[in-house]
């Protein structure tokens, strides 16, 4: 079983798909890595030789920020935005969409389905 940056890579899938299980590696990055190392994209992980596995592991650890290192960098970038008081930093602090999405509707996923306006989701009282 191939293990890169603390992540177990599935054996039964194609190499190109298996590499996307690592945080920070998408399908296009996986394809570029395999092209650079001259490894077939169609090969299964269980069919790779030890030499190929080591080449993939070494290349990814040297050339790409993945897993913990990438998460740490993202966290520090968000912290910096909050400290300087930029618009994006304020949006992060308030738990609102950061990238220009509308907030009148359609932002329940960012806010955690919290209804913030008066009357939205409020139970009507009966007049007696």
C-alpha cells in the first residue's frame, strides 16, 4: 500500500485517481506529476514497482505543498487577512461568503443554516 504524506492511497484505483486522495492534489496536478515522472496514468497503484512509488513520493514531498503544510499556509493567510482588517478578513470573521456571492439568499451552507433576518423561519402565533 502506497503511503504519501500520511495518507494511504487506494490500491485498486488508477494512479491518477488515487493521487487525488491527498489534500492539495487535484486531477490536473496528478496528471502533471505522472507526465513528469513518465508513469502511465492507466496503471493501478498495486501494479507500480517500489522504484516508481518512491519516485512519486519523493517528487511530491519536494515539489508540492500537500496536507499539513498546505493547510497551515491557508490558515496563516486567513489569519493575516483578519489581522489587517481587509474586507475578506472581516467576511471570514463574520462567517459570511468571502468570494462575492449574494447573501440575500443562497448562503445557508456558509452560515450553517442560521436564519439571521426577522421573520425568516419564525413561527406564526395564532390570534385568539
